[in-house]
C-alpha cells in the first residue's frame, strides 16, 4: 500500500506563509497598542482584566523575541555585493 503524498502547505507556498505571519504581527501589535492606550486612558486597570494583561505581556515578549531574532539574523539576508560596494566606498 502506498502513502498518499500531500503538498506541504507552508513549504510549497512561502508567500502565503509570509502573509499570514505578517498579518499575525500586525494584529498582535494592534492589540498591544489598543491595550496600552486604554490602560493609559484609565478605561480599565490591568488588574481588573488579568487575562488581557497576561495576553498582552505574552505578545510583547514574543514581539521582543522576534525583534531580537531578526536583528541577529539580518546579516544572512544581505546581498554580499552591497556590503562589498559599501566597504569599497569607505562607509
């Protein structure tokens, strides 16, 4: 009996995966901004909505981890020709 081979949904569609990932971060940052806005406005206390406070803290932590990861892996995506041209000009 042979196995049914299905295409991998993320590997075979990298643009779709990137779009979904970017949409998640846009929504996450929107949630964090709205939460911070309403807390600063005094609409609610972070202790009154402990579930939202925990969710906001987790999203902030994930976003900081993502930012740190992208900062350290940024060199992998650079075009070596651009770095060479910059070094040649003395920048």
